[in-house]
């Protein structure tokens, strides 16, 4: 019995240790993996995928307008006087109410009945609709393409959100590291100051100042940790995971020069952006709607075949009459008070509006690319400036601390040097993050999914 308990305990320890090891050894999340997770779980992307399927159904629905229609009708009628159903056609159906009932009773004993049952079926094939069916199909097909471009736009927007969120986490991690280093610097300074005070070299005020600076640095550290937690929570929500899911990210915060000029970037944007493609599709669809409206000026021509049977019994057997017809039908609208012309005019106006919207979109894309390109250049210049300032601030802190040890510089000089170094590092990581975000925004403005 003890052996069984011992084996069970060892198994529990092994499983628990494996779970803890697996959790602790979880690989950091890469940007590519983050984008994949977001794509798979995004409700916006899923909704646009459903939109493409819906548009495809509308396209298939438009195809049915070219095909024949087959309709059927079954009816029952009860008359106040018996009807005669003869084999010669519809003209032999009835005995009118003007004939006295008593006079026709001997004549109607077999082929007449008050209850009449009928069945009728028709097959109709449109031959010419003035271009209505063809334009409707083309408009529906353009609607499918529009839905696909909307899906591509949603995907690119999502990729940008993931990239910005990823770089925001890296930025917060760097700021947290700077805050931690600042706390260490002030802790070291407090130790030196306390030692000087103990031997009577510096007054109590220096110790108090060092303690205050350390407390302020710890507050900044708490804020930096909170900013990182907030950034990770927002990223979890973007990936549609539990808000408190713990994860680490791969550090890709680096400076890699953008190879294209502004002119090349703009040319790619005008060629690739799904929004511009969608704007052109809107123009094409508006033109098809003009054709749909204009079809009202033309006659519609169709061919119809009809078969009907009338009987005195619900199964359509017994005494019955059969009739079939083949009919070619041309329908004209001779006058509708200008209704068709007004519709055509309205849809032509919509074509102009769609063309204006595309022109405005091109202007907006041009400005967006220009703005993002300039922001990237500014951040890029700030990186090199911040790199130099870090080197200078580190050397300044080293020299100031050495001077303080020999009481050549003051406590305030050391505080200023630590603060300047922290600010230089913050500026550097901020510029590096701004560069990567601006680069991501520029690539989104160019219509890229992911470089």
C-alpha cells in the first residue's frame, strides 16, 4: 500500500515538474506567429470572408436570370352551376347560368360537375431583356471582386495593428530596462553617499537627496512595468487571447534602412493599394448600373410553353380537358412619364461621384505615403543622434561619479548625469521604435501585406 502511494506521488511530481518546465520554456512569440494568430482569430477578417461568400451567392443568383423558369399551379373551383367538361376544348366547358337548371339536368348527368380541378405548368425562357440580365450579372461579379478587395484591406489593416502592437511591447520593455538601470544607478549612489556621510565627508542632506532620487526612480520603474503590462494586455486582446496570457516576444527592434525612394514608394502604393482597386471597381459597377437602368428603353422578348388540364376529379383523371400553347411574347413600355430616363440620369451621376471618390482617394494615398515617409526619415535621423548622446552621457556619468568620489563634483551633478543618461537611452529606444512603426505604416500605405 505504501509503495502504491509512493509511486503515485512520484508520478504527480513528474507531471507537475514537466508542466512547470514546459511553461517556463515557452518559446518567445515572433512577429510572424503573432500575425498568423491574429489572422486566424480576427472577427473582422472572418466577417469579410463571409462577405466574399455572400457576394459569390449574389453572382450565382444573377446567373439564374439567363435560365428558363418552370412554374406549376394547381387549383380547385366550386361553381354555383355544373360545368360541362368536354373533349373538344375550352369552348365546351360550360353551361351558362342563363339556361334553366331543370332543362339541362338530363344533359349534364355525366360530363358536368360543380367542382372543377385544374393544373397548369409553364416554362418561360427570356430571349432579350435589353441588356438587363447581362449587366446585372456583371455588376454582381464586380461585387465579388469588391468583397475580395475589402478582405485584402482588412488583412493589411490587421497586420499593421499587430506590427504596431509588437513594437509597442518592445518599446515598453526597453523603457523598463532603462528604468531598472536608473534604479541601480541611484542605489549605488546612495551607498556611496551613505558611506561618505558615515565618515563625515558629506552632510545629511546629500543622503536625503539620494534617497529621494531613488524613490522617484522606483516610481518610474513601477510606471514602466505597468506600461509594459498594458501593452501586452492590448496585444492579447488584438490576438483574441485571454487578457492575462503570459508571453515574451523576440527582440527585433533594430534599424534597417528602407531601400525605396518616395517616388518608388508612391508608385507602388498607387499600383498595389486594394482601396484604389476597389475605387475602380466601384466605377465599373456604377457603369453597369447605368446599363441596367437603360434596359428599360428596350422591349423584353421571351418564349413560353404552357400545358393545362381541367377535370372534375382532384386526381385530374376521369373526364378532363387538356390544352397546350407555345407563345412568343414581346413586352413594350410605351410611356412611363420619363421614369427610365430619370433612373439612367441618376446612375450616370453616381458614375461621376465614383470617379471623384477615386481621385480623392489617390490624393489621400499620396499624402499618406508622403507623411509616413517623412516620419520614417525623422525617426531615422533621431536614431543616429541618440546613439551619440548615449555614448556622451555614459562617459559624463563615469567622470561625474569619479569626481564625486574625490568630492570634486556634487551630489546634484551625479543626479543630473544619471538623469541625462536615462533620457538619452529613452530617446534612443523611442526613436528606434518610432522608426519601425513609421516604416510599418509606410509599408501599409504602399499596400504591402508584410515585407
